[in-house]
């Protein structure tokens, strides 16, 4: 046990561990001080931090660009919600179905693409296509109420029912915080495993990796399946937090884009990048809302224009993302942290 | 349903598909030469459509006449985008280029939203409700004009790439980047020209498509996706492939809309894309990439 912990934290500079610890403590204590608005923002940040890490396994570690991660969110959300609505099966049991469903979808895309050597841009567009296919398909699937939307029963809850995920946002906050921390630990373990090095070899030069004897098909498949399965958990939480699901919202391409902006802005392939990216982008969006509101500007689209300009500036100025730059600034130059 | 209905819808689908093909041709030319996937493609087309709406409202210009000036405006937009922004991204990884163009797309959609509001707009020409009758066939005049214009623009582009010096130089860049640099071609300027030309296709296609469809600021991403589907179906980088893909997808959407439900039509387009990626990843007319 001690050995595992030593390995997990080994190689991270002392200062990094302290900063990470302070951040974690601050996040644990946050609901004590945060109002309901700030809490909602924090939930959103953690949600994107978690999914960003899941996406990063596929793109950042193994180099496979997925532009359709909304597919796995949606499959997770719809599977768990439909089981709950139709059979009264709780979300944690539902998760046992949702994760395999999403993982299977990931395996399907991966199998088709990697077997036929569909790569790069073509792979990215295949992932969009499957997600769009699912969006229109769910629009017409009567079992999940089609485009009319699937609603989970909502009532006033006197206590937090963790088993059925019915209750106060604080409960969701701590679930997502736990998930984000576990994902960070899991990602570090993966990245430092034998498989993690194989992934990075594939990312850097797939031909070379194959000639070095790495079964690239197998390891790319594993990356997609892990990423899809992890993402579907966020979908389950989404379903039980918002209590309503519309294919047009859940599976839409803009959801997929939202998911990957965080890790790209934070730093693709880094461990902390997706988390930092989620803080930056969600923080930016909320700051813009507040600022425009404060200035009395009520123009639909104005916020998104500023958001787009900020994205543009970040990507032009910091091509590798914010975290690699910030890491150097605060003196944490250790690789892979 | 009588057979004429199917035939009518099929012909309408093919004509719309030719305009789609022109739009996708722009994407294909840009990717084939610059090797950047233009994720703001559909958004640029909605810009062209709104320019057409403004010109129509102010000067009552017929879309068939506006086609050239709007294509020229979009050429300028594309040239500036490539020269000012994208050129410095050509050696960066795909996800970096993707983020850049997504940011551009977000800005475009929302600037349009601020200026024009969220409602659908269209234009009414003198021939909006005309139709030609050929035997049992009834074809919308607007679709015929749009498709003919799309064919003319496509032919002009083909001729440009085949017979002019600049066109040949651009093809040289596409074939061999290093070789083009070695023989002293100004690759960055040629890239900007190419992006401009691709954008001009979109400008022309958008103007023509306004004869057939409404436009909303939010329509951009759907057109971007449509262009991807068409280009990959036809073969990324293949000019005839883009046109063929456009016709195929236009036909598929029209038939699916008739036989199933209009809201399910894009599912069939994506279904075709998945099939093509599986069995012929280089596309129908594409050459096998290394």
C-alpha cells in the first residue's frame, strides 16, 4: 500500500504537492462558504474537469482526436435515466449498465476506425458522425420519449438520498469532486504504467511504435474504451442533476466541443491541464456574464463573442496550453505532472 | 405514392446536391492544399447568405447577379484569415488548428446573432415560385438556376487550377510542400490564395442556397458538418469527388425526407459517411493516402 502511494506521488515536486493539497482543501471547504450560484459554477467546473480528463486519455495520451465525446455522455445519461424511469433502477446500478454501453460504443468506433486504419482528421469526423447519428436516432426513439425529452421525477427532498442521487447540489458537488480527484490519480497511474508509455509512443509516431512491436490496435482500443466508460459516468451524473434529457442538447456537436475546449486550453496530454482548463473557461464564461450584466449590456451573443476572442488569444499566444506555461512560471518543471 | 413524386423529389435532391457540392468543394480545396480542416466552413457560408440578404434588401439585386461580388467578398475574408491567422498554425498539431477555427466559428455565429437576431430569414425573387414542367417532372426554377450557377462556378475553378500559372503553382504546393518551397514558390501567399478560393466557393454556394433555404445564425455548424460528410464521401482533396458527394448526399437527404421523416434525413447522410469511412476511407473518388 505504502509502495503504491509512494509511486503515485513520486516525482512530483514538493511545492506541487503543497499547491495541490491547498487546492483540494479549498475545494473540500468551498460549499461551506459558497452561495448557491457559486456552487453551481463549481459543479460545472468539476464536471468539465472530470470529462476533460477522460477525453485527454484518448487524445492527450494516445493521440486519437475524438470530436464526439457527447456520444458517451449521452449514452450514459440516457441509459441510467431510462432504467430509472422505466424500471425504478437506481443510478449506481444503472452505472453498471451505462459504462459498458458507452464502452461498447467506443469499442465499436475504435474497432471500425483502427481496423481500417482510419486516422487523424478522418477518425475525428467519424466520431462526430456517430454522435450525430445518435442524436437524430434518439430524437426518434420512442422508448426514451424522442425529441420530447426524457424527464426524471422530481420532488422536494428532505434529505440527500445518495443511493438514488436525489438531493441537494452539494451532494453532486462532492460526488464530482471525488470523481475528479480519482480521475487525476487514475490518469497519473495510467500515464506512468507500461500502457501509458505505449500510448505516448503511438501518439508521437504510430509507425515507429508498431515497428517497435507495440500492438497499436489493441492499445488504441483500450484508450477509447477507458475514455468512453469514464465519460459515461459524467453522463449519469448529468441526468440525475438536471433531471431532463433532450437529444438535441445532450448529443449536440457543441456539447462535444465544450468538452474538449478545457483540456486543449489547459494543455493536451498534461495531467493537470484539463482541470486548469475547466477552471479557466467556466470561470471566464461566468465572469463575462457578470461583467456584461454589470455594464447593463443585454445582447444575446455578446458573451460568446468575447468568449471566442479569448479562446483565440489563448490558442495564438500559448499553443501548448496554459498549464505547461504556468508550470514553468511557478517553478514546477517536472515532466508529466 | 406515384412514381413521379419520387422522381420529382430525386431531381430536386440532385439539384440541391450540386449546390452542396460547390460548398464542399471549397472545403476540399482548402484541405487538399493547406491541409487544414476548416471548422468554420458552414459559418462562413451563413455569412455569405446574410450578405446576400442585406444586398437584396438594399439594392434588390438578383442572387444570380450578387453571386460574383459575394464570392469576391468571401475570397477577401478567406485570404485575410489565412494570411493573418491560419498561416502561423499550419505546422501546429490538428487539435490546435481545430481550436483556432472553432474560436473563429463561435465569433462568427454570435456576431451574426447580434446583428441579425435569431429568426430565420430568406429572400423572395420573381421566380421563387416558378417551376419548369418537363413531361411528368415539375422542377423548381430556383433550384435549376442555383444548380446551373454552381456548375458554372465549379467549371471555372477546374479551369483555373488546370490552365493558369497560379493554379498550377497551388497544385504544386499540394503535391509537394518542400518541393514547392525549393523551386521558390511563395507558399504562404499561395495558401492564402487557396483559402480565399475555397471561401469564394462558399460565398457562391451560400448565395445560391439562399434561393432554396432560409438562413439563421445558428445554421453554420450543421453546414460545416454537411460539408465534411460530402467531402469525405466524395474523397477529401478530390474536386470531382466533392461534387459527386454533394449530389449523392443531396439525393439521399431528399429521398430519406420523403420516405421516412424530414427530421431523420441527416441520419441517413451520416449513415452513408460511416459506410464510406468503413469500406472506402479515401472516399469514392479519393486516392489512397499514404
